[in-house]
C-alpha cells in the first residue's frame, strides 16, 4: 500500500531510490576553515545508519547507503516523513536511537537483525530519530547541482516545520564552535565531525567530504594477544562485567616498540581463562574466519585510544595502543554496564 497520495510531484529516476550518496574520507585533524571550496561547514558525525528518505508522489521509502530498502525496519521514520516531508522531496541524513543521553548503536542494529514481527515493538520501546543534513530534491526538482550553502538554506526552511523524530543536524562555519562540539558531544556517543565545502555540489559516490573522529584514552585489561606472548602483533582487550572478563575490542597492529613494551609485562595464562582458543577476524571478534588467540593472565592494564562508537559496551572500531599502566590493576577499572 503506498505511503503517499498519487498526483503529487514525482522525482527524476536517479532519485527515485535507491539513491547514491556522497561519502567522506577520514582525516586526522579538524580541517581548517578554508580547507574546502567555499569554506568548511562542520556537522556532528552521528553514530547511526545513513538513511535517505525518498518521498515521491506515489510512495515514501527509506534507503540505506548500500541501496537496501529499510522502510519496514524504520516505520516510525517513514510515518514521520509522510506527515512532515512534502512529496517530491529527497532528504539525506542519519537514523539514530537514543538510550537516555547517549546514542545506542546496539538498539539501532536490532532493527536490522530482528524478525519483521518484532520491529513494531522495538520502535515503540526505543523510537528512532532521523537527523537530516542535506536536501537532494524538493518539489520534484533535483537540487544536487546547487551549492551546499543553498541546499542547506532550503533544508533549514523545510525543517522549521518539523517535529521529532524529524530533526535538523546542527551545522556551523565557526571552527571554535565546531571544536566545542567535537569535545563536548563525545559523551553522547557522537563520533566526531564531518566537514563539507559550502561552495560544492552534491557528488554521489565521491569522497569529497572530510570526517575526523573524536578519540580519547581509556583503560582496558590485556586478556590476550594475536601472535605470541614474546612478540604480540595485536592486543585483545577486556573489561569485567559481573565478574566475567569480556572481550571489548582489539587494537590496530602494534609497532615494534609497542610490541616490546607489552611483551615485557605479559604472562601466559596458566589456569582457567574464559576466552576461546581462536577469535574471529571480523568486527566484535565475529565473522567466518578466525585466528589463534594467545591467552594471557588478565593482570595487566593497558591505556588505549578509542573513538566514541560503542555497542553494548564493546568498541566498534579498532583501539590504538598507548602504553602499559603499571600503576593500575584490573580492579581499578569500572565494570561494564
């Protein structure tokens, strides 16, 4: 059954869904104000799923970055689009789920992996929010050739009439304000910043935006390594949850100096160790492929650099080894929630 009324503005075929989106390439530092054509516009980097709302005269659908129709997974977003977005509109943005004062990627992912019958219950228990940051079409007209500054002005005018779960992503050209967002929003699970050129057109499939992740250091327990105890190549990090040591992440490859520093304090596991002999090579230690895990006595605390993306207390992206913390013991670390 269509989610819109017929006889309203249509859309060009390439914007009728799925829609190719513009992408961002990672950089290490917040880009300077004039790093991109027309000057930088800074936006928060949301920890969610990229989602394009396509509101034609006949249907209303939401599409993933990969071209998957996720309308049945986000019925709350689709319903909000029907009520608040005019026909003939295509909006680019991010869908997120809040858990208290922090973004919760785990709750968001449940929408994707759960059975269709559970989605409505999930939407009721943990409603999604849609954070819009670009306008690709309005009134059936393709706006991708417009400069970002003009598209943003049109989006702001449209969003002035919105109510939750439809929201407008903040944007600023002030580098000081962007730096404050970068530092202050991290506690809410915002991953960093995206910088876009105010004078640029929308470029589907191209990485012309820049993204910088917010990192800070935290402590973990060295529960195992990839490689040998004498020459570890990666750290496998743990935290305690209700007395059980849980895998929470894996480091990027260690440099020779880091490997030597870690090896000097590790002891092979001699008693019962809760971790398996092999660990998956994919995200969260999953995936079809696996590698040998060298388990060590969980007595060493290591400081690592981590970004803001968490799922059920597990780091969704690789950690960066900083140093061994001989002044701390595992009992000094807060338990996982």
